[in-house]
C-alpha cells in the first residue's frame, strides 16, 4: 500500500508558520497530500512547491477568494490557464459554491462551469467545495454531466448530510471527510460518513482548518504543543490541523464505520488510486 492520502490540505497556507516542521511530521507519518490551489496567480508557485516536495496539486479558484468586482479578470486568467496549462497538476480545483459570499451565485456557477470543463478537457478529477449550497450543486452537476459527459472528483469536507450521499455518489463523486468527524458533537458529518459507499470515501485534514478533537501527536515539540492548544475551546482541541494528524482521523473513521483499520486503509488507498492520486 502507498501512504495514506490527505486528499485536501492547504500546505501552502501562510498560517503554517513552521512549514518545515509540518512537512517533516507529514513525511514521518507516511502521509501523501493533495494541495488544492485556490488563487490562479499562485499556480506557478504551487507547481514549483508541489514538484519540489512531492505534493499532488490542484489548479482552482476558490469561491471565497474571488476579488469583488473583478470577475472579468479571474475569468480571463483562469480560462487561459485551465484551457492550456494543466501541466504538473493532478486535479482541477479547489472550486465550487459558497454562501454567504459577496460574489453573486450566477458568477460562482459560471466559474464552477469553467472548472468542470477543464476537468473534462484534461481528464482530471475535480475538487469541489460546497458550503450551504447543497440545494444547488446536485442540479448543476446533473445538468453539466447530461450536456458534457461524466466527471469524476471529490466533494471535500462533505457537509451535505446523509440523505444527499447517494445523490452525489450517483453523480460519480467521492466524498471526503476531515477532523470534524472526531468531534463527539458532530452528529451530522458522522451520519454522512457512515452513509458513504466504501469505494467512494476519502479522508482529509483540510489543514490548517478543521482541527481534530484528538490531542496533538506526542512528537510535536513542547513549545509548539502549547501554541497549538486553542484555549478558547476544549483543551484537547488543536488550533491547526496538519497532515500528520490524518492517521488519527483515519482510525476514528474506521471505528465510526465499524471496519478493521488495515482493511479500511487499503480501501482508502484504492479509492485514491481510482482518481489517479
Ligand atoms: Zn480547501
């Protein structure tokens, strides 16, 4: 088996102050990572870092990072990049829909369409973000697929509830879950996690966001351990998630799905391989 894949972590996020430490712990934990791009003007740097550090990368424009009043610019830039330059990328995204958002929904949908077209053109999986838009996304995808043909990919940090799981599976998508499932109060994501078909499940840290409830790994340096504890919340909560925490999230997910961990890890590896990751 290859290393466990963290299917969504923003390792290039400047909030990671000790990036070398984060990378060292990731490698020690044997975790592979997909780093989705969120701003087109950062693609060259992401390609460079991805190549140098062995990350899988995605090229995308996150719906929360669209500069207000500048729709024409991202369209031109992104269109150019996605139509001609997928080199070095293993995914298209992060892209998708987000509410509330100053960018109007028709513009968000137009940008999402551009990504979906690029995913088909380059035969790459799409990495989808969907927050408070699960009443819109399935219809959009169904119509896109009917007109253009199938797409493959993942809805990251799935928040759509257990009822919509089979709908997205039927659309050909994988569903990915992060640190939220480790929270004892997270009944909705846990119910969704349990509803996913074994062959459509992926895991992620969504680092540096979505910190797990689990305590930080014991090998974190003492000072940093103290820094990581979010004192506003439960003492066992860490302030930032990172790829080295994925094995803990995987163990919790296996427990919640009542499957043996070795068998679960094999399945996750096969699921990632099915997307070319
Ligand atoms: Zn993301």
